[in-house]
């Protein structure tokens, strides 16, 4: 395989998950929140290598492809390749044969914000998001307490996003890059990991052993239910 790939546990905003030949890779980011994505604050950096999920848009008279930058229960942000006006009704096919109806709420640069007519089940969507014989759950935005133990010190931090391979935590603790840590989340067994990067208060942690797919899906379902109960 040409080029080298450096894994990252996650990053806020643009969904960077790894580096390919020193170029950041942008991947689709999922959110358990119910709000539709807001417009971009700045133009997308074309230097990113895009591994965004492909979706299919069904408009009044045509079908076309788009790239999904992020998706929540209430809507999604997509990269479009044709002229679509704000207010346009459309359907999007995220899973084979299943269409979700909505409308274009905003257009900015080459991106559009779509609000769904009714909320979708994000956990159900991401459980089938992987392709091939060994599907992997993508990164999912969360907001949970995470206890991170480095040496003999336990830090209380906030989990910002998680995947089977790692997670991003945010907090006042100054974790050491390349240090071995143990992360504990409510309703999940402790997971060993390595701090791969830090950026201000954010730290990317790679799990030594990937989380089991059924276990993580069940945990995300619980997080989703808690959000619904609190709203």
C-alpha cells in the first residue's frame, strides 16, 4: 500500500481521524444529538483526503450522489455537486432501499444542511454503516464522563467522540503523549489505551484492543436513550 497512515482517535469539528502521507483525512462524523448541523464557519480545506460516506439524493426529477460530512438524528451536512436551492424538498438514501425525507435548510460553499422531516435512529444507522465482512462503527459524538488513569492518577474528563478503535477526551488534565492509560466509562468495562495526540484540552486515545461491536452498539443505545429521557 502506497503511503503511510497514522491513526488518530478523533478530532473536533472537521472529523479528522488519521493522517495519510502527512495529510489529514476527513471521515463522516455521527452525532446522537437531535439538532440538524449548522452552517460551516469557514471554507473546507481541500488539502484533506476525503473518506466521507457516500449518500444518494433523490430530487424531483433526478437522483445524484453526495458526500455526507456529518449526520445526526435531526439532519445532516452534505457536500453537493449541483445547484440546489435552500428550501428544496428531497429524500436521501443512507441505507440501501431506505429513503429519509427532508428539505435543504441552508447552502454555504459546496455544502448543504438538510433537516429531516422526522428524527432518525442514529444507532441503527451506524450499526449497519460498515462495508465488507468486518464492519466497524465510525466515530460517534458523545458527551459522557470518562475517568482516565495515567500511572497512579485518575483524571475526570469528558468523552467527546468514540469508535471501536479509540476516543477523544477533553478536560483540564495534561495527559502525556504515548503514555499508557486506562479509560473507564459508565456501563463499559475499563479499556486500556495509548495517548496518541493532544491539542489544547483535547486528547486522542487509541484503544489497545478494539471495543467489541455488540458491546459498543449497546452502550451507544443507552447513551441515546439517556439523551431522549433528558430532553
